[in-house]
């Protein structure tokens, strides 16, 4: 999104400082407050619509992860069944039933 300039004083006004350190081609030298979007970039949370920082992994308001890549991995149903069967097999072996 292009940056939008706030109203600037006329060039003939005395309080306008066009110092040597300002270079219109270099954003690092822009005077503070010259652009409306000087703050951190925010986006709405896809779950609760709260404004959050663009690079957040989780929403601080609702606690949901913003993408599947950021969320911790969870075991699938098949993995749970295999895990339970392995535990039963170990238990039967230890008790000497199997």
C-alpha cells in the first residue's frame, strides 16, 4: 500500500525545515510523523477480528493461532489408536498375560 503524506507546510513558511539530513528518496531520513502509517503494521485476527501485529503467531485477545503452520502439531486419530494399542501390549507383556 502506498504511503500517504500528511499536509505539509508551504515551502515559503518559516517553520518548514528542509534540512540537509532529509532525502526524499531515502525513507530512513523522513521526519517523524510525516506519514500516517509510522506505527507498526496491523491486521485483523481471522477468529475474533481484533487488530493484531502483522507478524504475530497468536492473537493476544482470543489466543488462537493465525495459521496452521504456527499451531503446534497434534496427533491424528490413527496415531492415538496406535499409541493406545502399544501401551496395552506393553502392559500385557509386563504383567505376563500375553
